[in-house]
C-alpha cells in the first residue's frame, strides 16, 4: 500500500512552506508579537491569496476541494515555521463544520470570505473545567430559533473572530452545533493570554438569540457531528505540534554541530547524542501517530482510537522532545532573540488544547474496554 502524498498534496506543502519561509521570519514574528492582535495579517492575506485557506473546502465556495489531508499539510507547515496565523482555528474549527453540516445559504455566507482570508472563523468547544465531548452550554428552543446560555473558554482568536461555531446541550439532552457572529447581543468576550502569547477568549452567552439560520446540526446527528469536529480539530493540532517539534529538533542538530566545547562539536559527545536521539524518536512518534489519524479521517475510516493515541504523543512525546531541544541549547534556548522558544511555547500550548495526556488515555482506555478482543 502506498502511503506517500499525491502530487497535489506535495504542491500544497511546497507552496505553504515557501510562503511561510519567506514571511514568517524571526524578525517578522518578533514584530507581530508586539501588536495588539498578535496575528500576522500580511501572512494571513498571502495564504488566502494563494488558496491555502481553502484547500480543504468545496469548490462551490471557492475552495480547492482537496480534503482534510491537505489542510493538515498546511497546519504542519504553520507549526514548523511558528506562523502567527489562526489556520487550524479558522479552517478546521470554523470552516470545515460549516462545509460539512451547513446549508447552502450558510456555506455561501461564511465560506467564501474564509477562503479569501477576509473572514476569520473559530470554534467555541471548551468550557471551564469541562469535557469538550460533553458540552453543558444550554440551547433552548425559542420560537423558530434558539436561546444560548453558558460560558465557553479558550476560544482561539475569539476576540477578533467574525464567526464562531458553538457546541451546546439541548433540552432533551442532545447536542447541537451553531454558527453565529460573536458580536451578537448577549455575548460577552473576555481576553485570555496563552503561554504562547496568542490571545484567546472566554465567551459568556447570556440569553443569546440565534435564528434558525444559525443552527448547523442537532438531534440524533448532533453527537456524531461534535465528535466529527473534535477528532479533526485534535488531529490538526497534533500535526501542528509535529511541525513545531521537527523544527526544534532541526535547530538542535544544527546548534550542536556548530557549538564546540573542549575543542570538539558537542554533537560528538555521547550524552548529547543520546539526548538528541531521544528527542528525534519522540518527534517521529508524534509525526507518525498524527498522520495516521489524519489519513484515517481523510479516508472516512473510524479514527477515534488513533486520534487519542496521536493526542497522547502530541502531549507526552512532544514535551520530551522540546525539553530535550531546550536542554541541549543551554542558555541560548531561552533567549527570545533565538527562534527555539517559539516552538517550545507553541508545543506547550497546543499539547493541552482539547485535553492533554490524561483525557487522551481515559478515552483510549474506554475504547479498549468496550471493543471486543
């Protein structure tokens, strides 16, 4: 069986890598980190102009129709280059569920702008102290529409997003997904700063009215739709972590070859080589498990267990990898004028997004306990 990427997918990677390499430089990243939004609007616009924000979206909305695997390829390059853009948030958490579950009217309202980079989307899927797979934000029928009450936290780019996909619990105990403008009356946004210096939002919904045109899915299909979204969101984050780890290991290899001690490159020292090898092996585990999950999702195969395994490695293995990279760099690794710290911080942030090691192992344990041997 051939697991190599297609020519189209290789072209997507080459284009994304070239744009990010040219525009997401350490100097530019430092400049963006000093802005109010901490988002590189120039890079975002360039990704939109190149068609990379729509690689996974249908052609009817201006996308390329290349599917989830193409989006994962771009996400990995964003992680590899520490791109200050909300690619996973807008494309995977926001645009993909609209494309999958939305009506034609909803798709035409939200997706063309998202493809062009003119509209930023996101997903409000996490609640304080809660489980993303079991939302408690309440959705109550209100005439032809709905009323939303509750709190969502850790909403990526939630302070500047133009549209947000919200998960909620309906009166009958089911699950629903909505798409709405976060400037709607009754929505209060409070800024949260992450460990990677990116801004997220806590969103409070107080009697928020959502029309029938804001409902994506409910009823018997709601739980499956939320699982569909969370599996792709978690996998995209894992692939992004994979890119960050690969970049950290590459920087470490170059540094240990150039850095000399006692008249020899420190890469020749046994302890250094063993530490670097461990970081490389962990990075490979993150990469392979992430792409296994992404491939199964793209092929429409069951992937719940594979996503849980990937999420475990994107936390446990990735932490060891970037800590090893920091260790081998010594004091240089914590110098903010040196690029390694961005990969370290991104990994720390994304590894815990949508749950870290323990939730992943608990979910994996459930699968093992319920599936017959």
